């Protein structure tokens, strides 16, 4: 199967819609997003820094890891630090890569860079984006697996990062 180059047919604030032709078949449509990042930020007291925010797709509050879109040309680790600071006011002593995944390869070509940060401390005021307002919560690390299983943490991308982190930590 030969896929033609994507042609941007619509652009919006955080994504574009692209159309490609498949040789001998009908067109296919994809979403073009910038790369994303999020971070499992751990305090010295073994707490995970989480945010609760309104998600427009579900029209509900969601408890999740701090994260967001990377700026054009931004180093993913720097983006993770920035997102943590903007959404929570926390600053980590160190940050390390955990895993890189494709959020939805059937429709999107972007990547999600997951990080683990240690020594996170409240150091700044929050700096929310226009459509963002977060409540910061701290959860004991030993409760995270239960929170995943009980549906308190439902964001699929967070499940991947947290499950990977917990598995590698054992």
C-alpha cells in the first residue's frame, strides 16, 4: 500500500487535519499535532505531583500527570520541566527520560515523551495557558497503583507512563 504525502486541509489552535491519498483507494485523514510531554514528579516525601483539570473532550474533571505540548524546537526534558512549573509551580532537582510513545498512531504522527523527576519542590506560582486551570494534588507513590486500578487516574497516556515506572521500579 502506497500512501501519498499529507496535505493540510484545516488548521486549528492545537492541531491540523491532513488528507492523504492511498494508491488505488480513497483518501485517509490524520491529525497533525506537535509532540507532547508529561512528567511523573516525585517529592522528597515520595509523593507524586498530579493535576486535576477540566478536559473538554470528556466534559469532566480529570486527575492526571502534569504535561502538555512541546514548543517548536523545544528539548523534551525542558518542555517537561516547563509544563510542571506552569501547571503546578513545582521545580524538580533532576529529571530523566522514562519512555517515548506514539499516542495514537492510527490518526497521529506525534510522540509523547514521558519523564520522571525527583526532588520536586513548590518553587513558583502557576502560569496557566488561556484554556487551562489546574488544581495541584499530591498522592503517595504507594497509592498510585490502586488509583490506576480504581479509575481515579483514567488518562490512557498516564497509565502507560505510570505502569512503566512502577514496573521498572520493582
